[in-house]
C-alpha cells in the first residue's frame, strides 16, 4: 500500500486509488521567542490540478486548509513528534521540520491518506547530526551524512486519521469514503486516534447531525482501525529501514561482477565495507554472530570516530583495487612481513569488518540473493549454485583481506590503536600468535595453510583449502 | 508537398520507407519521438491525435501506441489517460451543466466544457427543442475540437440521424481510463461484456472520454456490471472470463 521513494523523508501512499506524496525537510532556524528550547513542525498542503480537475491552482481551497489543519492538530497537539529533541542551542538554534503534502490523485478520503503519508515520511526522515563546538562552545557543526550517520526524529506515538461519511439521517456510516461517496454524503467525521486508544483529534464539520451514540460507535471502530493501520505502517517502515541498511553494504566491484553474472541485477555498490551498526536482523549468518556482538559493543562507545577513520581508510583502500582492476587487487607492493608471519588470524581489517561478512561462501551467496531480493522487493527466482561463485569469490575476498590488512597495518597508528579493543578481528602485528583462541570463538574453521602463502580465508564447512597466487606477495 | 496545418484531420504530405508506412506502427512512443519524415513520396496522410507536424517530420506528443488506418491513411497515437482530450469524431458521455439560448453546455471531462447546439438533434426545430435539464446525461459526438477553442458536440451522426445519440435516462455513470473505454468499444467485443451479456440484461453507453453509462432494471445488476468492467482493464481475455464468472457467482 505504501511505497518509499528511496530518499529519506519522502513517501508516497496509495490508499485505494488515492495517491498522496509527503516530503519532510529540516532546516536550522531560530526558535519562537516563547519556546526557546523547542523545534518546530509545520504542515503544508498542495492541491495541484493534477490530482483532480476540481482543484484550482493558487490559493488553497477550504478543503485544503482543513486537511492541513487536521493533520497538524493530530501531530502537534498530541505531541507525537518530540520537539524538544530538535533543539540545538537553547534560544538560538533549533531544527524546524517542514512536511509538504502533495495530492497526486484524488479518489476520496484525502485526509487519511495524507495523514499516513505524513507519518511515514516523518518516520523515515533522517536529519544530519550536529554538535555544538568551537572555541566558545556556541558554534554549530553540521556533520555531512558521509561522516556521521543522520539521525531520525523522535516520534512518541502514531496518530492515525480515520474518516467516516454519513448517509441518510446520520445513522448510516461508511468508512474510508471514495470520491463518489464523498460527493453524495450527508456529513463526515474524522477521528485521529493512536493504537493505544488515545484520541488526538476529532473533526466534524457541518453536514447532517449525528447522535452521541453514533459518534461513540465511530470512535470504537476508529480505535480498531488505527491499530491495524499502525501495524501496516510500522511494517512498511521496517522494510524501508532494511532496504536502506542493505544499500549501505558496499561491495568490491569485482565481487559484484561475479555475483552479477549469475543473477543479473544491476547494483551500483562499490565498496566492500560494512557499516558497524548495520542491522543484521534479517540475515544472520551464525558464524559472524559473535563478532557482531563484539563490534557492536565497541560501536556504542566510540562509534563515530571509528566510523570516520574506517570510512577514510575504506575509501582510499578501494581506490586501489578499482584502479588495478581484475584480480590483481593489491597494488601496494610486497608484503612487509616476510615469511614468518601468520596471516591466519587476520580475519578482518578496515576493509572487511566481518559484521555482515559471512565467512561461508554458501552463506555469502545466499546473503547476496536475499539482500537483492529484499532490495527488489521480490524473491530471486534463481538460487545461485555456490560452486559457481565460491572459487573466484574466495580468491577475491582473500585478496581483499590481504590488501586491507597490509594497508591497515602500514597506516597511521591511530587505526591500530583503536582497533585493538576489537580483539581478534583487528589484531596488531604483534598479537597475531595469540589469536588462535579467537578462532574458536568465531566458530569458523580456519583453513590452515602451509607457511609462506600469504592469506587464508575462512569457510566453515565443506570447502577445500585453495592455493592462490597472483596477489602480489612473495614467500 | 502541400502541408495544411497540424490539427486533427489535417492533411499532410508524407512518406517514409519503401512502403510509405511508418516503421513505428503498433510500437509504443514517448512524446518527442519522430514518427515520420516528410521528405520522400508525395503521399497524402492524415495526422491524428497525439501527433504534431514539426517542420519536415511528424512527432508524437502523447505517450502511447502508434496506430495506422490504411483506408483513410491516418496515423494517431493511442494512449491511456485519466483525463480526456477531445478529438473529432469521438463519441462521449457528457453531463449537462448549463443552458444557453442557442446551446447546451456539457461537461465531457476535458479541459473545457463542450457546447451542444439545441438544433443538433434529429427532428429538432425551433418549435421542438429537446427538454434537457441540468444534470442530465447525454451521449454525443465531437464535431469540432480545436486546441484553442471549446469543443463542439452534436447528437446526430453525419447524416442527421440520431443513431443512438441523445439524452440517457436513468442509469449510473462511472469513470474509467480512456484506454479502457477504447477497449470496450473495440471489435471483437471484449469478453467481459460478452460474458456479462449472456447472463444479465443491461444496456451501456461507452464514452471515449473515460465515462461509461450503465442501466439495468435492478440496481444489483448495475453494480455488478460496473465492477466487472472496472476490474477488466488489465486482464487478458481468459482472465476476464474467469473474473466475470466469479463475480456472477458471488452476486447470486
């Protein structure tokens, strides 16, 4: 029923044949003088003639103003959107959130559809994170989304609008009237209520008189309807969240090609890095689970700094492979470690944090298929044979790890310092021998290699150890 | 090569390819696509709706499939829209909104209201003016539809006979897309109407402006027919059969 446009904060809702688009934007402004520590929320409606020949361009009609007011009242007076969290500097700068509602196609019951669209847009909107700093502590630094993850609005509850149309003497109600019903109805009532049964707004304007018992009946029906609608809305938002998280998985381009040849889905994913706080609720390869937990703990404490360094490294890192191209991914020269270095314990590096990096190629393939299925909103009809991709995949991934590991250990001490608390995932060179125990903890079987071969790769299960060459390292 | 205007029914010299027929017939076009080049043979063509002449070429101005009729050498673009753009010779279902001294004003769902002269009925004279009220439904034919002026309608065919045009009494009108309306009027009869006609008795008038008028003795029949027609828009013939059968079973 609802579809997201891919951008945060822009949602189109289709309620039957009625289509409404809501777009949320945020801006830093000065607060109202009497509400110095609160941000603001404003609703704007646009009834373009595209939606209905009866809409005229120019001044909003009475119906347009009424619609805007109903939605505004439902959100503002019930305090659904937390405005105090929108404050940056009390009395000086606050976030001002603006919701624009565009009617694309009017087939009746615009209020309900517009309300849903506004709620979904507010739930999916992400504003840039900003901190207060500077010399005097009064400067506002707005962080771009690449540096710091944009943060969502705090929404306490979801007020759902439910509209009834009255016919006859007011004793005959119709829920969710369509265009024809609206044209001949005797009166209407809109009840904005949340799933806890709290009434946020009631609007009955003119029309046929309705008895109190009829209104109570409408309230009861509206409460039930609001609960089911809240479920639907939450599910749709959750799917969007998963898709958004999936989009952040960046793959190595060569890896991508291998996968693409088997399942022809174009995906502009470039990097092989995985964000730390990526939700793995839907896909959880068991092997990676423990490492995820370990990493997540870390990310709670010092995530932002880690992320920024991580992304920096990852960006410079993937430039190299893309320039080199093909399987020759490592363009940095010979390994500086020599023969007696065991790269076995190197399970990760800035380039390959294994939170969502399934170490089993079967799982990897499944993961990809599932991820793409989620992205496409459907199910992949072809299950790739893991045999098809495992070999080259292994090679790609192992080369990647090697490249990443060497690069990481050669770069700034800052990275290795911070990386140490991660334990087995990101060891320093000196710690390598002590990481055998962590292998067990990770529940992967390490593919043991004779001395001198550069990189090992971990596959649990039936995969045979592979010898690789061509990665640029000598033994 | 003589070229006279680019309105509907206008004549333009054209020719393309060995057979002189545009290679895009029955292909889907987008606005701006060049359909024909007017440089070769001196054939005379009719440029229909959705096409426009631009110098030496004919361009599509609507999205849809290109159609060609050999008998009249006419090209036009058929697309499906919610809104209706009047074209000459379209049969439309209009609703009367006003009465002037010399004409009735009908709403045909287009950008402008259409005007229906009071004498444009079979057997109408000054003394014998048809009695249409505001809100009445009328089945009419578009006589004139220039881009810049209001469309003109008529309730007679070219020969002056009524041919089914005129006021529609009773019944129920619903809106649909122009594509569905065209489909309902196409030959052979669409399966949805055939199957409905076998078990129910009703009458319909389909307007190419995306309006369908349905009338039947029982209200339940009217509702069944309207729902069946609206559901049938994107179904294949077999699916239409199944859908209508199911609908008839459910309503019995």
